[in-house]
C-alpha cells in the first residue's frame, strides 16, 4: 500500500499528463450529480451533464476500451444508438479516424451537449440524429433521467417526461454495418426482435441488456436471436449483486445490467 502511494506521488511530480488526468478525475468526483460542467480529461474540453455517469463511461470506454473492435476497412460504418454526450463517438473516431458514424440520442438536453462536443472536436463524417431508436417511426413518451438513463420503456411516474420522435432501426440495417451499439435503456429486446432478420448485415454488435425488477427477463430471447443470426458472444455483468440468492440490488429500477458482445468468427 505504501509503495503504491509513493509511486502515485512520484507520477504526480514527474509526469504532467498523469497529474492533469488525476486532477481532472478528482474535480469530477467532487462535482455534484446532474450538473452541467466540463472537463479536459481528453485533452480538449468536453462538456457533460452528470459527473458520476461520465466517470463510469470514461472508465469503460477509454480505459477498458470495451468498444474496441477489428475492422477490415479503415472506414468502418458505425451506428451508435444511445450516444449520450459523445464519449463513444469520440472513442470510435480515435480508433478509426476515417470511420463514418451515425449517432442517435433522444434526450433533448443531452443531445445539445453531444452536438457541442462533436463540433468542439471537429469530427467529420458523423451524423447526429435527435430521435429514439425503436421498432417504427412514431412518437413516444420519453423519461429524461438527467444522465445516461433516459428511456422510452418502463417509465417512472415521478421522473420528467416529454414526447420524442423515433426511428425504426431496421431501416438502417440494409447494408453492411461494421459495428452496431445498442444502449437504449430497456428497448433493446423489442428493437432486436423487429430487425433480427437484418442482423446478418452486422459484423460486431454491442448490446447493453437491462433487466427490470418485477418484469419478465428477456435475456434468453436476445441470446437466441443473436445465435440464430450467427453471432458468438461474451457477457459481462455490471453492478452485480454480491448475494443474489439473498438480496438483489436495484439500480434505476433494474436488478441486472449486462454488456453483451456479439461478434463473428
């Protein structure tokens, strides 16, 4: 423990980039939740709407690199459903600078921050769409959670709601997609059901699966559809309950969150 502390202090003293990173993390950790702020953790100022969710996403996306994938082309086509403030878009552009990205984000406040960040980083070949991904083109009630949990399903009565326009994801899957990211807060099962016959056009698929407490679980349905589409997959559980037989922790109405990585061999 003491050796680790000494190494940390030495890095703070001798490595300017490490010191800058550490200070940025410390500042965000002390920022109240649901506060519009910014950070220079990526070298260029990026805006965010919630410190805690941003730190969680930053760790997953930039430190763990959960979206890292191999592409046979330098210009992969990426569809990002649930782009939030744009960390995933920035990562994809860092991984493949010539990639073409279609990014969806229905939360009005979050979308404006996403747009600002894409413009701030001067990203090209990125199309932003302020609509929710769904099974048809329509208008649905949307619950704005204030961070990364806004959704069109399992709405909570006490949360802010307004109507958003939707798109049918299947309409965008009639050509080869190098990477499809589905982080749509509980709508993933219905959306995958609707476009399952088109998943053959997707090379890599990331799905964040949301299991809502006291509701039927649909994980088996998603896994079966992915298997039928020819994918192999890995599952990573987020925020696991330590003693699920005895007590299951509930987070934002959910008793389980899984990252599903589906790929072709």
